C-alpha cells in the first residue's frame, strides 16, 4: 500500500486536496476522483498538484473532482500560494505559478492569500440564450476558465443545481462547456454569487474565477460610463458568506492586473492510502 502525504485546504468554502507531485507514476486523474469523493475519499472540490516549472517559480496543476483537467482555479491558486509560503519558504514575497491558463502571481500572509490572474479574454455581453422555452440574455467571459453570468433577483431562491446544467452544457458553449454564475447586485460595489461549477458538476460554496467574472461584469454593468480606471474594486459575497475582494485596471475597455484576495485556510494534514 502506497502512502501519499496531503494537505486539505479551503478558500471561501472551496475545498482542495493539495499534494507535491508524486515521484512514482500515479494516474493523477483517477487519484483526483478517489481523494475528492465525499464518502469514500477525503472530500474536496479538486486536487492541486505542486511541481517545478521551467517557465515560472512553481507549477500548479488542477484536476476537478470528476477527473477533468482545469485550466485555472482562483481559490485553488490562493490556497496553493499559502501552501507554497508555508512549505517552501520562498525568498520572494511575490512569486509566479505556471498554470494552463498562463502565469499567475501569488503571495500569502498566514491564511490570507492574493493572486493575480491572467488577463480575461473573450468578453461577450448580452448573449441571447434560449433556455427552457424562454429567451434570456447572459454575459460570457473567460477568466482562465469559461464563465457565463446570469443576473437575477432573489438569488437565494434560485435553483442552481436545477438550472445550471442546461446552461453548462448548452450548444452555445460547446465544446468546452461553461461555469454558470448567478449574480445579484446587493449594494454599490458588491455582488452576491452562486456558482454551478464545471468539473464539480454542482453548486460550490465559492468559485474564485467565477467571483472575478462576476466582479468584472458587475462593475462594467453598473458603470457603463467608465472606460478607464486604475485599481477598480468590487466585492463578491460567496455562497459560504465570505466576501472576496477583486481589483483590476480598466484602460479603454480593456481589463488587466486582475487580483483576487481572500482566505486560504489549512484544515488538515495526513496520509492517503493509494
């Protein structure tokens, strides 16, 4: 029986199993499905693997609970940043992490972590969508992974797990599919968010890249007259009730320097029997 050391972490309720890349050959996708199982494994939304990189200070690989590969995960990156600070003691305060969505920057102070994501792409406002016999308009943006934003009233009453799959697998978003974010403006500068997460195939307590997507589009929707802004700020209340902070620059409609800040908590350490 092989033993694999792991750390369990969570960021705003998004939970992960974090490991160093195994030296022996292991099917990591099968491992992710096993360890992420809530009943027969440790239980998590995803598996994070830390390894060396030729392009950055570190490499972070992300595998969803269903075994699918994720390009990026905002809360996962924050947890990984805190894990790196605790286990690697980097000399740099701000270090780089290679992901499938590009190079991200991270820093952590205890259990508060901040990451700079790659610049968002493919913003599509007011996309018409035919859904369950109704015509609605949604907003699409790629914040490292694809997100579809649906603005709603009465967020607490939305059937996220019921509606989510019909958008997640909609023909409009094939072949990649999309994460589905239900968003409500609750006060100036703050939105509330519930996410049906691709790869988990259900609602999660938080989604980092979804929080960024909700913040960016929420800001653009609330401030259509603003085209250039340094250090624009938005807060996002997640389903776990934790509020994440998003800052970004806006230059002639182009978004850059996107930062996501929030908790990255250590839950447990142990050995998993492979």
